[in-house]
């Protein structure tokens, strides 16, 4: 009902109808004015005597209808109509002419004339009825065109993100292949899947999920070059055709840009999330010379990326250490050797009370000095270790090294300062972990409270019931549990309530941007106050400036770690630093 009412008003004639009368005969023009002055509708009538003037007028002014004579001094009605069509003018035209030639009627009708009125029979009513009908038809046609456009958009674009959808994507992909085939060119295809999307949907609901998709879509639109296509295939799956990117390096650098854009924290329904993305890269024609094989291979690489916990994988290069000199030996080969030949060691970074300066803990950070690969950061090799049983060996090696070191420091007179060890998510699957950890402590005469295990927030969010059981057992025994990189993953205080967490470490991303972004300030402030209310210690990571140090204490975050306090140090240097600080 409502819709019908709007429909009617939409197509009703405008209140004052702006008419253009085109006739080279002054008397005829005057006659039309006179006839229409008696009609019911109100008209604003402009008139011109030539075709050229008519076109100029139509281009310059908004008009509702044109009454067009056939024989004009400078051109015929047919000429005028052709020009009107060529200019894309959509104003309805009614022929008003003395020429009664049937063929002419057909010809002008074909050129889009709405009606044909013979001058001889002209009356006010005839004119106004024809104008009214033409205006209604024009309005209807316009609505039809709009609807058609909308339908077209709907069939080619994804409503939620505004990105091209599957249909348009496949069309563009086939086009890209044809083009590349013809010119012998190359292009890259990226398959992308968000990492924690399912968790968002499950925990915060589908509306939040939609918000995430819309935000990610808008980031994709911002970063994509005009020539490239980023499309949403469905769910949390996206894809991109990078035209003109003809090298793997080029594709990787764009993939990195996309990863950075997705990794920026996003605010959804009062939560701050970082969903992350896994990208598979395939290049035409090396990794497939038709749409289906190219897609399958990019997809394959994407799943490999997910399994490896790497951000991206190039098809055919999975399970390779990305920066290894040769680029061809799997990193796990080197890692086995590293374990046996003791290339792994720990560095230690103090954690202090930002107000009093007192040392409240020390975090042990794993280092790998490889004769073949050089210095490798844990971020680069832990994901590989996690895919095999190696992670277990590495974890217990790090726990043993850290606890040995703590015993040594205690023997040198350092009072009880707990050591924090980073724990890989994979280890939480092992139900025997708590007993083994407690045994490591006992065998050195250390207390459970001497050890804090750091687990990243992302690991917690995606972990299963088993992980909860393992953490609960550890916490019950008195081992400290710390949530690392808090705020960068799937921020939810639910886990803190469920498990007896003793510490939260605010991700250094928030700390870094503290002075520039007010949003980060409010995130840090709310994490600090929520944690305080739950009796959980808050530690800021990555403090690099005195300014941030001060700001953090003002925001209620009184513990911290960072280069500004101390870089991670070798064991002996840590003791020197500790003595100097004390
Ligand atoms: P994390 O646990 O969040 O460790 C803090 C990281 O921030 C360390 O990098 C540290 O060197 C760095 N850092 C400290 N202060 C600052 C600062 O002021 N500015 C900046 N930009 N960075 C700072 P690192 O040692 O490369 O470790 C990276 C990540 O690797 C760690 O993040 C942790 O998640 C993981 N990791 C480190 N050691 C181990 C380990 O023994 N086992 C496992 N499973 N993971 C480890
Ligand atoms: Mg840590
Ligand atoms: Mg951290």
C-alpha cells in the first residue's frame, strides 16, 4: 500500500512543467502558447526558432518536455532527434508538425519520439494530454532504468562489502586470461581467507561478523589499485586479480600490503578485534593457465598458509623458510640441526614497575643463531616448529634454559623475580604439560610462582576445551598465566574470567601509537581498568619512549617492558643491568 502511494507520487507530473517549443514559425509558436494557457496544468514555456538553438537550450537547461516541429530552417526534426540521442539527452520529445508522412512518423518514433501531433488538429486538450502522458512514460522509463541498474549491480557486486562478487570476478578472471594469452603477459591471483572470522561469528554473532566483513571490504577498496580486482567470493573468502603484476615478488609485496591492512585492529560492537588473513598466491601461467587450475592452486597455497600459520604462501613454495638464502631447503631441516648443535639460546628482558622502577619479572626470549641462515627471529621459525613434534622439544628446551638461568641468578643473590616463558599454542593440546612443567620446577627446587607462561591471545581464542583444562591445572598449581599480545587478536575478557589468568600484556602495537591515536589511548585505559577490577596485572609491551612510559602510568598501566627500559639481554648482561637498576 505504502509502496503504491509513493509510486503514484513518483510518476505524477511536475507542478510547473518546463516546456521547450521548437518551431521556425513565430505564429505557430504563439499558437501553442495560447492553447496551453487555457490548459489545467501550469507551464513555463521557452521557445526557439532553430534546431541548433534547441540543442543548446537542451544542453544548458533542465526541461520536462520538448514540442518539436519537423521542418526547421537549419535542420529537420530527424536531425535534431539524432543530435539529442547522440548527446544522451533524455527529455521526452513530442513532434508537432504539419508533415503527415507515415514513413516520417515511423522514423521519428524509432528515434525515440514519444508522440506525434498534427498541427492541423491541435487543441489545448490534445497538447496537454500528450504532454502529461509523455511525462508519465518518461518517469516510468527512468525508474525502470534505475531498477535495471540496481539489479545489474546486485548481480555483479556484493551488497555487504560493495566489492565485485563471484560473477564479476569470474568474468574478470577469464578476461585477464584472454588478455594475457593474447599479449603473452602474466598476472597474479590471490586467494584470501580471514583467520578468526568463525570465532567472531560464534562469539559475537552474525551482525558483528557482517560488520567485520564490511570494514575489511572498505579497507580492500581503499588499498586496491584501479586496475586490480578485489572480489568477495562468499563468506570470509576474498580474491584478487593483480593485473600487470608479473613477478612473485610483486605479488608478495601486494599481499603484504593486504595483510597489513587486515591486521589493523578493528572496532566491532564494543570489541577490538584483529582477525588476520591467510593468503595463497598463484601466478599465471606458471601456476595454471586456465581459471580453474589457477584458482585451485591459489586455494591450495592459501590452505597451506593457514596450516603453517604463515600470512601468505606462494604456490609450490610452501613449507619453505621464506628468507633462507637458497630458498629451497625446508626450514625444519635446519631446525633439527639447531636443536642438536645448540644454536638456540635465550635472551632476557626485564619487566618493571613503571612507577617505582622495581624489577617485577623477566621474560626469556628465544634466539637462533644459524650458521647457514644467520640470526633468525622466533616469529619466523616458531610457526614452522609448530607444524611438527619439534615444538615440544623447543618448548622444553626453552623452559629448561630459562629455569636453569633463574636458579643461577637466585644463587647469585637475585631475590624472587619470576621468569616468563612464551608457550606455543600447540603445547596446550598436551594434557601432560602441567605435570611436566611442575616437574621441571621441582627438580630445580623452584616454586610454581617462579614461572609465568605467556600464551598469545590469538592462541587462546582458537583453542579448544583441552587447552582450558591444561591452563586451569597450571594456574591451580600456582604457575602464572599471562595473555601475550593482548588486543591484537580476539579481545574478550571471557577467557580471563574462565581461567585464572594472572597477567595481561598489552600488545606493543597499541603502545607504539599511544601518543598519536586517541583510540589506542582509550583501548589501553579500558584494558587497564578492566584488568584492575579483575585483579589481573597489566603489562605494557614495547615501551620505546619516556613519553609513552609516562602516559601509560597516567592511563593506569603500571607495569611495562620495552627497549626504553632495556633491550633483551644475554644472561650475564641481564644480571649487570639488574644490579645497576636495584
Ligand atoms: P612477545 O612474547 O610479545 O615478545 C616481545 C617481543 O617484543 C620480543 O621480540 C622483544 O624483543 C620485542 N620487544 C621488546 N621490547 C620492545 C620494544 O620496545 N619495541 C619493539 N619494537 N619490540 C620490543 P622477539 O624476541 O622477536 O619475539 C617475538 C615473539 O616470538 C614473541 O613475542 C613471542 O610470541 C615469540 N617467542 C619468543 N620466544 C619464544 C619462545 O621461547 N617460545 C615460543 N613459543 N615463542 C617465542
Ligand atoms: Mg611474550
Ligand atoms: Mg607480546
